[in-house]
C-alpha cells in the first residue's frame, strides 16, 4: 500500500473496490492487525492499533471472508461461536435471517443440524451466509465483509446489504468487493489499483472522476444486461 488515507465514522459504510491483487485485503488486514504498516498509522478510536491490546481490538471486530471457517458442530453453535455468552436461540435465528440464511429451516434438524468440518454438504453461498450470521452475532463495533458475498446471487447480495443498512447505526461497516453492485450505495468508496488509491468518493462522484471505477462499473453492468 502507498499513499492511502481515509477516515470513516460509526454508522458509516466504507467500501473497498478493486481487482484481485489491488490491495483491498491488505488494507483491512492493517485494521485488524493481521499485519502492521511499515509507515504511517492506522487509528481506531484515535488510538494507533499497535498500541491496542490485540485481543481487545479484535473483540470489537466481526469479520466474514471469502474463505469460510466452519466447525463440525450444529449450525446454531457455528453462528454463536464468537457471540456474547448470553446470546439466545432467538438471537441466533435473528442474525441468520439478517444474513439471508433462510435455507437453515429446510435442513434436517434446522439450527440443530450438525454440519461437517468446513461446512461439508453445504453450498458455497450457504457457507458464506452462516459466516455472515456469525459475524453479525458477535455484535461488533466494526464489521468487515471481505469478499464474503462472492458466492451469493445478486438478489441475495442486495437483501443482505439492506439488512446491514438497518444495523449500521450501531457499527462501522467495511465492505471489500470486486462487485460494483455490492458497494455503490456505500457512504464512501475507495477504488484500489496496484496498492494505491485510484479514487475515493460516492458512487456518483466516482462515475464523474475515476476512470477505473467507470470501467469496473460499466463492464459489470453491461454484462448483467447481456445476461438478462
């Protein structure tokens, strides 16, 4: 990363858009301290993340990624894995619903269905929705969705974004994606290219000022129109 600077406040959604290898995941890894920056600073609540107690920092962060880590246990336990100890069955069902995981009700034992290690027997989209429900159930102050809807169809992705929109007053949301449709309604969009910012702004602003964003948006929506 080079010359990347931005700020985002509680209740806002920040989107990070770019091609594979553009630096999207590296950027959020610097927030979670999966890696540390070699120059500059990353601040959470005005404090350099390197000064935070690592466990305290990560307790505030809920994260769902493209690579889903599921465990050989019930669906309910997988969702509640990082949640507060007092989470109820109704809460688990609520977060599953917010994550558009309605398919759970059709499983043999519903939320009590045992799934295999890594979600054996579930589709990619089903795994991602369980992981999303788990990230929401943690009730984080910062929610990071790193390409976590890549296996979802556009309708389910849109439903998920609406659900998160209803919750975002309570948290700051980072959405990392290669899909323009997943980020276009965000408060701020960062367009990454080769480790630097190609543009930053709202959807409307970027259509006017950022050629990289126009190219991504145009190619994806032309493709969808052709499919229709």
